[in-house]
C-alpha cells in the first residue's frame, strides 16, 4: 500500500537529499524497487474534507463517518485562506488564535461502512455488523494514523474515535 504523499520522500531519497528538521508524512517507495515483497505501510488512509475518513489494509476498507447525523463537528479549516467551497467568509470569521476557520459542514445521513475486498471488490455489501473485530482493528489504525500525521485532536473527536 502506498499513498501520493509517499512521492516526495521517494524523490528526496533518490536524489540523496535528507530534509533537515522536516517531518514527512510519506515514506520512500525505493525499498519496493529492490524487493517486490517489501511493504511501505500496513494501512493507507484517505478521505474527503468534512466527510468520512477511510482506512484500508488492502483486504478490508472502513469508511468512518461522524457518529451524529445532526452535527458534523468540530470541523475546522486550518489555513489563513478562507475555504471557498463550504460557506461564505462572513459566516465563518478567521480564528486568529488557533489559525483556522470554524466550519459548519452539513451532511446527509451516513453510517460507518466496512467492505471485504476479497469477497466484494465492488464494495456493495456493508459487513460492519458481522465483523466487529475488523471494525475495531481498522478504527485503531485510523486513530494511530491521525496521531502519526499530527492531525488536530478534534478530528478524532469528530469521528467518534
């Protein structure tokens, strides 16, 4: 499993450059060139801002949504530039202390989903009720990922982790 964030450390390593004092979220893919059975990461995480976060180990895929149908928060946009894709600037003033825009991002009713790619590669059958152990394992991997990349603590709270 690899992610686009792995390209940057791969290019740096290939050029013999070590980033000084820079924390990288990605991992170099160069070990894969010499050993096709090598692994870069046990899971990959992905998602869309304000929606579910997904985690996969290559066999299972968990889509983790906020537990509340009414409240999709706390959700913040960390940037000095306003988020133009959600609400107008006047509704959400910049929080200079935390360096973010607090947002309200409504969503439709969604529930967590779990798919077994070996049995269901098209991800059409949610097996979350039948596989509580896989759900817990992947939720733990998602929690670890959020800590590893230094995600704001409210992201874990938003997802009920």
